[in-house]
């Protein structure tokens, strides 16, 4: 089964044309139908995680609980509109854990990576959006040009500094483009399809994934794919094909997924980027375990919520395995 890509398809109207209307923002933020999406130290508020009979679900606050969170939030970000409902992220990271839990009064703050793959796609997308925006605000409290303190504007989608010389500077949310690629070949001995996967030393036992890396200034996406594959594995590639993209707010990336074909086959790793890299036959991938569930070091597929998993699953369908 091909898992649908997570963290996309939230379906919100982001209302970009209305963000500059302060009166409209104020009225919608404090409207009774508005749903507040709390974020605490990059964690999202969810209920039902760990219950075998319940799908984890986002907890949205309304009424008195919403008002209390808005009063304590350091940053409030308009996420968008869904019919009569407005969604606003509220960062309460400055509170201690017990105080944050008492303030929201329901659910628990958890790392989205723990349960994102189990959540409904629209809710996972909304959680990722809120987390990513809160992260950006936390790291742009001061202007990168002059060092002056900055303030949130336009519903949290702009920060403007209070430059003492009177020349303010604007900063908009940014995301870091990263390429992630499934490199395939026909096995030299059998002709069977196989793909290249690697593992970092910081990962748990048996955890393998497709190769990935950040795009550098002055290079195209295709050049980044070729460079990263060669740097990490020593493999030369051709036939780079774009497949799909996925927001990955851990902390602030946009993953751009590709397939590519190997021109060379001998793997050489430097031990810094990767601990190991191997060619795996497509038919063997079906017997791999799930990410984080290998106690004996047997190979595992990438996380269900990752585009790496999606690239592998769509490739397996393509080659008929």
C-alpha cells in the first residue's frame, strides 16, 4: 500500500490578502468560532496517542481556554480559514511544562514525529504548519541586518525590526530546500531492480533511508541531487526525475523528492555523512521492518510519514514488486 504523503493537503484558505487588516485579524482571532492551535517548545497538542483503539487527534482550543492561551502566547500566527472557522497558532514556549499543561487543560504536548504518521492528513498538515511557523518566530526575534528587536506583523507572516536609525528591515518566513532521492539500478548479477539506501550513525538499529541533503546556493535541484549522492556514496547518477515535495518542519525544510538512475555501482562512504550504504533488491524491501522496531539490527523502512517512504513505495509499484 502506498501511504499518502503527510503534512500536505491541509485545505486551509491562508487568507494572505487579509493579513494586513489589523481590525479583521483582531476580530477573527478572538471570535468564538476560532480554533487555537497551541505550540509548546516545538511540540503540538494532541490527544489519543498511545491508545491502540484511538487515532491520535489534534486538540484545538476554543472559548475560555483559547482566550487564556492567547493572553500567554508570545506569538500568534494566523494559519488560515476553513469555512466559518479561523485557525490561529499560539506559541506558549516561555511557560514551564506544568504551567503549559495546566493552561491548555487537555491533551499532551508531543513531538509531531512521534504520531504524525498516525494522524489524519489534514490535521497532521495543520500541526506541521503551526510548528514550522512557531519555530521561525523563535529564531527571528532580532533583525539579522542591524540586530534590533523585531515585531510580528501581518498575522505572524512578517517580522519588522525597530531600527534606532529609523530604517526598519522586513523578514519573511523561510524554508530550507532539501533534495531527497531514490537511486535505482538493475542488479549486475540478476538484472533485478534494486535501490540505494544509507544510514546515519545517530539512527537506531537497522534504520535505513534514501539519501538526502540541502540545496546549496548557486546550484539547481538536479545538481544538488547528483552532488549529494556522490558525496555520500561515491555513486554517479543520471536521469534525475522530480516526483513530489513535502513540507518537513523538523525544523524547517521543504523536501523535494526525486528518482535517479545509477551510472556507477561501487559504493564508497567517508564515514562522516553515512555510517553505511547498500544496494537493496526491491523484492527484499517488502520484508523490511518498520522504522524504530528493529531490536536486532535487521533493516527497517523509513518512517511512514516521510517522503522517503513514499518514494520507495511508488518505485516498488513502478517496478512491479
